[in-house]
C-alpha cells in the first residue's frame, strides 16, 4: 500500500481525513474484506480490527470487547458506541448489548473501529471503543446480487442497486436470511434494508437515508459441564428450546451540507425507533421482557480552516422515550420454596423514561512546523432522565401483597436524574518520515448510567446512587506505509473508575475500578504480486483494582485478571489473487486462554481455528465462492463462562461449507 493511496477515515474527527493526518488508532475494514468474509454474524468480521473481539452467543446475539474484557451484566451495556453513518444506532441511555444485529454490517462499504475512549467527539458510551458502519452511497455503491447457502437450512440473498448521474441519485441495499440453526431449536430469520438519496448542487449537498431491520430468532442457552463443548451431541443440544428473541428497528436522517472555501457545515436531523421482546430463559421463572425506544435529534457539525490550523465544532441535541415491561407468566420452580417465593408470578416492572441530552463539542488541530501537529478537544454533555413508574412502587407483588422475606424486584418511585460530563482530548503527532506518523494521544471517555441500571432494581435498593463511569487513556502509536507494506503499532494504558456492577447484596453500585494495558499490531505486506499476508494481533492485561464480594461466588481481588479477558488474540490471513480470476484466503484465528471468573479459579484454554475462502471469476460479471468454516474441525467454545458453580459454554460450530454465487453490475 503506497502513501499516495492511503485510506481516509471519517470516525476519528467526524469528518473525512487521511490516516496520516490522524494521530490516533483507527482500523478500517473495507469493502473487499466485507465481501471476502461474507459474514453471517458480526463475530466473523471484527477479527480484522486488533484488540476487538465480538463473541457469537446464539443466533444473531453477541457481546463486544474492545480493549476490555467481554462485559456482561450491569455495567456491560453502553461501554461501546455503535454508529451507523456517524449516528448512534440507539439513543443515549437506552443501549442494548445485542445492538449490532440491527445494523447491516454484512453489506457495509467500510466498517471503522476506534479503540479506546472517543467521548470528546461522540459523548456517552464511547468509553472502550467505537464501531461505525458506513453504508454505500448513491455516488459510491456498486450494483450486485449475491446468493449464498449452507447446511441446516441456511439461505441468504443480498442485493444492492441504484442510479447515479454525477449530480443526484439513489441506492437501495437489502438482505434476507433464513437459518434453521446447527443447534436444536435455534432457527432464525432476519431482514435488513438501507435506502439512501443524494443530490449535489455546487457547494451544497443534500442527502437522506432510511434503515430498518427485522429479527425473529429461536434462542439457545448455555451448555454446562467442564469442556462440554467437546461432546458433539451436547454441543448441538439446546437446554432452552422455549427461548426466543424478536426485534425490529428503524432509523432515518436527512442532511444539508455546504463545503466551500475551507469551511464546511452540516445539519442532520434524525429519528429512530426500536422494539424487542425476548424470554429471559437465563433467569429463574423465565420472565418475558418487552422494551421499546423512540428518539429524535439533530447533529450540527462545522469545520473551519484558519491558516495552519483547523477547527471542528458542533452540537448534538436529542430527546428520547423508552418503555420497559417484564412479566412472568408462571410460578417460579426449581429453587427452594423460600427463594422461589421472592420471584413472584405476574408483572415485575412497567415503566417509561423520557430522556434529553445536549452536548456542544470542539476539536482543534494545529500544525507545529513541518513535522509536528497538535490536537485539542473537549465535549460537555448533559443527559437527563424523567422516570415514570407505571405500577406500584416498592418490591411487592403486582397486586400489592408482600412476598415472604420481600420480593426480589424493586420499583423505585417516580424521579428525575441528570448527569453532566466533560471529556477532554489531547494529541501530538510527529511525521517521522514520508509516509509515517507517530503520535501521543491522551483521552478521557465517559459513560452515563443507563436507564435499566437506575430504575430496574432488586430487593433492598430503592434508589441507585450511580456516578458516570470514566476511562482515562494514554496511547502511543506509529503508523506507516511503504511500497507493498503498511503497519500500525499501538501501546496503551487505561484506568476505569466508577465501574458499574451488581454487588453481593444485588445492588447496582458504581465504585469499581479496573486497569487495562496492552499492545496492538496491524500489518499488511504484499510479498509478491498477488500474494499478501496480513495480521491483526493484541496482547493485553485487564485487571481488577479493588476488592469486593460480588455475590454468587464471585470474589473480586485487586490485581487479579478480569474474567473473559484473553491476554492474546488475533487473526492472520494469507491471501492469493490470481490475476483477478482466482482468489483464495486462509485465515488463522488465535484465541488465548482466559479466566472464567473474577476469582481466577476457572479457566478456558483457548483455541486456534482455520477458515478457508475461495473464489472463481466465471464471467466478467459472475463469480462463485466457497467458504469453509473451521477447516480442521476443531472442538472449541465461542464463549466460555463460569457461574453458579458450573462451567457454561456457547459451543463453536464444527467444519461447515458455504457456497455463494454473485453477480456484479457494470
């Protein structure tokens, strides 16, 4: 890769910038990578961003780790900001750990990953990292039709089509998938649609986009028992055939942009709506949760050049309303009667929350001579909640009667809460040599408490006195490009304060602290014409910095490593392009060992996987492809856990073959 062909990033500064002018880490997963992987799940794609691990749970469910452990439970939701075309896919305060399945990353033009805090530009939830899914535009997208199929009833169709005359046009990108599931009773169906319109008139550009998704899923639970994933029959089993998840989402925006004389202004109003219904099969009594959110806002972004400097500034405004209801249809069984009595049949929660946020921000860049640059940024954000409990306050049954010893579920009385945060950013860039950039970046991220952490409480806690989580980060990096060779080497040190978790009394508290330090490497090398190798690797230690009995056997000891945090993991790919007619890629996934509990007494040994991808051009517009998942048929766990005194796993799939036929337009 040559410097003059160096990629452009839009996430790092909220405007298009060359990577060599960006003093901070950015991983770009481009169109070619998306088409090569043809991901059926987000977990297959993000191996191409170092320090990033997206786990496959069941169906389209996932959990994210970016410079962090795989976070679960209270405090997990909202540690990562997920964007679509630069807009958060969900309103502030109403995150969902599974929100990646709402976005059409399978047909993205580029997926950008920024590791570490990004709150100075994007605000709350940009704590451990940012994922930005950039969709094809009318001016950049290509027409294509793709069909792929595999075992267990898997079938998917993807289409992208549009028109562009140089001044105006439209594009529609859509997919539909059906999969009966390789585990028992785990089929799912999903559909995603993205439509966009663009018009250019001199210095003025107008654009609009509409996106939506539908998911109907039969969900599988953990299999249990030490190394249970090694037994093929157990791996295919589903202990929770009754579990399901239904989810719908819709997003839309309109943008007016003017770019002239070194000054740029964009005004982008938007709206979002989503709903989800799922059985909480992992809880005694298996209550049904229904949640929904409706939100609208506007982003105002401006850029002004002044001499050797550039100023980016703007304001983000948003209002949202969310609703949550939890209902248990049957009496709780399988627990001792006194414990089962605390989890009553009937309605547990029924509340709505109105939220509003306002956040002005600015980012200043200044050249300091020929080889140095300085960056300073600051964002101020206020997020306010107005909570309305729609049933009886307290921890009674829904008819007002008491549970023996008190009911588990507590509903606070109506209240209002607000959180104000400042996020500064400092960077120093050094042009080491032509085509090379070194940098020092000091950033702080924040994450305001989410609505469910504040208002979905348990017995004994009537008010959750939570503070915003903060993450302080220092990063050193070196990026470079030479003929046929590209690299990015980054080291970081981060301290997280006010970590939100559930303590041994079942209370949501925010007095935890963790430390995160590591090294990340990305390399791309064209060994010979047509033959290349690439690797994305991470080595890190994530440790507790406090002591606590977190209950259910979880003992947190300062200095111990956090659970679900492998020290090393990554992906290496050997690729061959045979003059455009043949193509092949062999990918090696290396997952290191990691602890399964906070006490560091249970461990998963890690695994290595090989995936093979082949393609053959049949005609100038027709192409066939074959993908072999888990080439060596290795028994492994997609994610391992230890809780309630037992080992738990989401098992990995055996060797599987998928075929694809693709037609490309002119």
